[in-house]
């Protein structure tokens, strides 16, 4: 019985963490890694090259990210697949 209660508690903790993450607007580096599935070192590189939207305090080297800006950055280039092209060409010529 106690084992089942522990499993339920663990599931609830994970659910609450997920809900909290979904509601956050500002992310730290670890949360940005989780959102983008990129490595920390690669995010640092992108930041250094000015290729990822990020923020930091003037006296602090920690990086912060706006979740909405990261999501927009991640989806700025749409890849078109063969089916998409064929569908669009079919619509043009019919």
C-alpha cells in the first residue's frame, strides 16, 4: 500500500512540475535546454554568436530566455515535405 502511495505522490510531483514549467514565461538555462532539447554548450555558442534570443543581468553572467521568443525562434523556418509541395501544386493547377 505504501509503495502505491509513493508512486502516486511521485506522479503528482511530476505533474505539478510540468504544469509550473508550462506556465513560466521566463526560463533559466536548464529550462531552455529542456524546452529546446539542445545542449547547454550549444546554447552558449548560439548566444555568443547572437543567434538565439536571450537576456542577462548587467552584473550577472546567467542567461535567461523568454519562453515565447524561444518557441518563435524554434519554429521560424518551416520545412516543406514532398506531400506539402504536391498538395499545394495540386491546388494551383486544379
